[in-house]
C-alpha cells in the first residue's frame, strides 16, 4: 500500500495536519499508538496564541473553541506575595486564549471522524526506513501483526518519545538538550476562578502558577523537584503551599475538589533540522520546552502551518519551494521560542543551590518588568507569540 502522506501521531500536530490536508483533498493516513479515549483525555496545554486560534478557525474547526474559550487580555505576575497585572492588549493589541489541549484534540479527531478519515488507533509505528529513497517506508504493528506501507512523505508528529526521530541514524541531525532539576506538580480543580487571568508567581519557596480551563475548572501548578513523590503531596499540603506562594493581603485563593494530580519534569530539547530525507519532524517530536512559556502546543501549530502550506503547494501546484524551506523556517522560529521558554524558566524558578544574592537579582528583574513599559512590551510580544512564516491556502 502507498499513501501520499503518512502521519505518525494523532496528537494536536498530527490530527491538525491530517485535517488541513484533507480539506485540500490530499490523502493521508494517521498512525496512533494509543486509544482515542487516551489521546482525548491527556491533560496538557491550556494557553493558545492568537495565531494558533486563527489556524483552527481558518481550518473550519474553531466553532466550539470560539464559543467556549476564555480570552485573556494579559497576565498577572506575583513577586513574593505582591500582585501585578501586565496588560498585553493595551501594550500590543492582543492577548492570549485559554482552551484546553484536550478540547483541541477532541475537535480535530471528531472532524476527521466526521469525514471518515483514516486514523488508525492502537497502531504503533515501529520504524521508518528508506528516508532518502524514491519512497519512504513505515513499519507498524496492527493487531499484533507487523506490516509495512510506503509514502511520498512521512510526518513524525509522535511526540518526544516517538519512533520517527529514533529512525534517524546517529549524527543524521544535530540535537540540543537540557534537563532541569525541576518539575511541575499540576492539579485540576473543580472551583470558581480566583483571578480573571493566568497568574505566574515568583516566590522564595518556588514558582507557582494559577491558570484555568473553564469558569468552573482551574489548573494550578507548583514548582517541585523533578523526581518528587506525588504520594507525599496530600490535598491539604498542596493548598497550603499554593496559599504561601500565591497569597496576598485582601485576596483569597478559592479551593475546591482536586480531581487530577500529575508531575511533569522540565526539559528543553530541539533538533537543528526538522527534515531528514522524505521525513519531516513536527511538534514535540522536534522540540520540547519547559511549560513556563506556554509554547509547546503553539510551536507545534506553527510547524503545521508551514508544513501544511508546503505540502498543499507541492501537491496542488507542483511547487516544492515552501516544503524545501520548512526545516529552516521551523528551526528559526523554534530556537527563539526555546530561548523565551528557557529564560522564563530561569526568571521564575528557584534553582537548587542558589544563594540570597541570586534570588534577590531574580526578584529585581521581575520588579523591573512590572514597572517598565518597554520591558513589558517585549515580554508581551514574546508571550503572545511570533508570527507563522506561512499559512495553508484553505
Ligand atoms: P503529542 O501531544 O505528544 O502527540 C504525539 C502523539 O503521538 C503518539 N505516538 C505514536 N503514535 C504511533 N506510533 C508511535 N510509535 C508513537 N509514539 C507516540 C502519542 O500517543 C501521541 O498521541 O505531541 P504533539 O502533537 O506534537 O503536541 C505537542 C503538545 O502536546 C505539547 O507541546 C504541549 O502539551 C506542551 N504544553 C503546553 N503547550 C502550550 O502551547 N501551552 C501550554 O499552556 C502548555 N502547557 C504543556 C503544558 C505540556 C505539559 N506537559 C505535561 C508536558 C503544560 C504541561 C504540564
Ligand atoms: C495551563 O493552563 O496549563 C498553563 C498555562 C500557562 C503555562 C503553562 C500551562 O505557562
């Protein structure tokens, strides 16, 4: 069997690409390791840049997003129990949007389902070969049986642990990685909003973040060690620590039922090239950022915007000029996103071994940010996101 485009992974990157290609009549097949319920239930990102929202709308899958999203004109910043609002909309004319990644994925998979598109769930890809041949080969496991398929192109949208990047021989592309001695303990809570916008808080005991999913569901995080034991964090301990790090006189953090607890170690990783022969890497398969910048999903959508534009141009106009620039354009954008996420992580977290001088300088940097309009404008531009180099013709 041969398909024009074989996509590995039905997360946001793979499902959005499959949907956009389908809109232009370009056939693809999506291989997904896990079940549909698992993919839809994975709680991850929450904050979308305006360009990511616009891509969903342009692709015709933005209806529920527009109805249910929570637009935020800026963010609040906490500095050792003082609160400061940065008004992105006033500074640069746009804010950010809260809409859960699980909702994005549900909307995309439902759209694909609605047109009978081929998404093969519980069908892991075990290898990719012939990257530089006339056609590329995908090996996958269906019902315990190993099978192969060929394609014009493979898109590795299978996340950090996927099979696509692993199929590249050692030295085939250059990669960079940094692990941090930090993790985020995340909770999902049934409660009303304590603040109208996300609240990023620097505190001598460690970073904390108050975010949300809907007016009745809140998402909160605490900086912990990357090997923290979740069992040691009772609900009461979590709430008390959040109060300590987020609280201020005259404001109350509204508590509620915690219905999920998770732990995410922080990591930075990226590939210097996002193409290897006939295989393109997109989203978390090509780059991981610590969540402090809220950039993972947004960078994935930026990749897919350019890649889908390139594939559409290739198949409808017999012109590969965008496709040939994909890797360069994607890496140029991603390296800046990496820089912002890394710098933001350094800004807000307390790293083990730092002394009072270093912590006081971190505090001074944030004090400068909340009082200087030029610094705020730069922060607002980076937080709300860089432009997409190309948009698919839809
Ligand atoms: P995904 O979502 O990991 O999807 C990859 C899919 O590939 C499948 N797969 C395979 N399928 C077939 N064969 C194989 N061999 C396979 N191996 C894997 C997997 O099952 C999966 O379904 O990658 P994708 O699509 O590139 O999407 C990236 C985003 O998920 C990620 O960047 C964001 O969630 C990151 N992120 C955030 N991003 C934002 O833009 N804004 C945020 O506010 C934000 N908050 C976050 C985050 C990530 C977090 N964690 C847990 C890492 C908050 C957290 C805590
Ligand atoms: C979230 O709502 O999950 C969220 C918000 C901001 C971040 C990371 C995650 O930087």
